[in-house]
């Protein structure tokens, strides 16, 4: 997933029960649910054309009507799902391809509800090519959290991140990055690690340091949506991914950890602060697998839940991942949608299998449903390349580091062995 917001937190207590223990979700038994992330697509359009992008309809320039936005927000407030502050992420196309004037009106509509100032945390995931000083003024004024997509030095970035004419976007992205810095707008970056970057952790590390980038999330190129193959190959290139992550961690450690890397920070937190992401029953809370934990709405009011990457994707197995339309209905109409119930049942079945078979379940909660679907063909499945590279490997690297620092080898080795037993007895 390519979001600025960390989606890794996610799993409900009910998942550990037998299938028959789980009551069918209805509006009446939904009081345990809470919204954590609302993704709104102001337009499907993107001004560039990265070759690994999962979004369909990226040439569609239509834009959300204000009446649609007003209705979406009314339905969200009325749903009872807002129980604590949630992230509102403008995404799913290039959000800055829609003019500032549109957002001025959109924010005014959202802020009409007095709860907005306490509950809505705005964020945006952008390719940075359209950033200007005026945009920075707007982002600062509304305290919008910014995620910038940049893949590293020019030769690496330009390999996949191109315009429709096939030209690299590095110069424009870096101009955007400098604009953010000049205007003192805080930002983090998302970097897709693909075949051209996987063997170059040093170059990427140096690039971040030289450009004042301190907050990073890695997306190891995924098979998802419109991106039907990964340049890392069907097998996921696990050894290369592990070497990349390990080397990056070592460089960061040698410099005193100046960079905050999402995957390592999550691993560290899971180890040092057990329960930091637990639900009231003490089980790891997986927002991405929880119905309505994430709600994703396109510019026409169609919505999905679970992984944002599912929005608007057609499938043979489940039909459409659009579970309803907020103009004509409510969020809870999804509970009478056959596809929604089928997806939910399969996600929960997959997570129970994860709970039964994987040592990482208590720190993962079953990870990303969309990756399970696109890699394994069903939500009712377990391990994916995505969970290996973003959950298991970072955890393993951090544990190994703690082991050597604290000389805890005897205590930690069994966990590592269970996670990745190697034929010759070494862990991966
Ligand atoms: S198999 Fe993957 S998704 Fe399932 S619990 Fe383990 S790490 Fe998480």
C-alpha cells in the first residue's frame, strides 16, 4: 500500500473463535466498530503515470461534486463510527491535480460540523510535482500531514515514475520536495522498492541524508490492482529484500538512527511496547481487516472498506469491491451487500489461519487483506510477500540487533528459528 498513513495497525478479538462463533455483522451489532482512516478521492486523475501504479482510471479527470462531499461527511458523522480522531486522507489519483480553490471549499464544508476540528486529521499523499508555495500555505494553514512519493536518486526514481510521454519526474518531484522544505512543511516520504533499487540500499540511504529526508516508509513493490506483476518477480526476491533492509538498518544504526523508518519503528514498538496497538481484549488491532476501520470513497460516492487499494477494483471472485454508494444509502447498507459479507468472512477466516500458523500474528493481526487477495487469490489465506517484507523481516532484523546488543541470543533465537527455519539450521 502506498499510503502516508501507516496502515499496519489491525485484528479483532472475534477472529480467534471458530467460524460459527462470529455473528454476521449488522448495524445492530456494530457498536464495537470505529473509523480510523477515511480515504477520499477528489478525482481519479493523476498527472503522471508510474508503471507500478495500482490505480485504475488514472486518466479520468472528473472531480467530486461538493454536494457529494457534503453527503459523504454527513453519512460519516451519522454512522456512529467516529469515536476518536481519524485520518482523512486525500488520495487515489494525484490529489494536488485538483486546484486549491476546490479544497478551500471542501475544507469549509467539512469544517461546518463542529466535531471536525477535534476529530479530523487531514493528510495527503502526493507525487510532489505540482507543489507550490501557495500549496504549502494551504497545507500549513490546515495542518495537513504530507506524504511525498519519491523513490531515491534520479536514475532509480525515473525508472518507474514517468510522465505519460515517458519522461522522468525526478526533477519536478525534487522541486516539490525543496518547496516543502523552504516553506517548513513537515513531510514523510514513501519509497517503492523495485528491481532497480533493491540492490542499492547505500545509494538510497545517502540520498535521504543528503536531501534532509528523515521520515520514510518502504513499499516493497506489490502485485496489486492494476499492477499485475512485480518487477521483483513472482518469488518476491526475498533474499534481496532482506539484504536491502538489513544494510539500510545497519547504516542508520551506525549514524545513530537519524532516519525514522516506519517498518523498523513498528517492529521496535511491537517488541518493546507489547500491547501498544491492542484492542480492548488485548489482541493486536488490525484496522485494515476491521469492517469500517478504513472507509474508502471515490469521487462519485461509491465506497469500499478494508484495504484502500480495493476501491473500484473489479474482481471475478467477489464481484465489485464497491459495497454501496453514500449518495443513495448509508455506510451500513454494506452489511446487506453479499460481496461485503463474503469479503469479511474470508478476511476473518484468513486471519484465523494466520493466528493458528504464524508466530508473528500477535504483532501483525493478519496484515493487509488486499495483498492476500492479489497475491494468493483469496482473502482466506495467510502469508504474502508483503507481510514477509514489511512485518516479518523488519521484526527479525530488529530482534537480531537487540539480541547482539543485549546478548539475549538464547532467549530470542527460538523465535527467529520458528519464523524462518533454514535448511542448514540458520535463520534467514
Ligand atoms: S502470515 Fe503474514 S499476515 Fe499472517 S500473521 Fe504472519 S506475518 Fe501476519
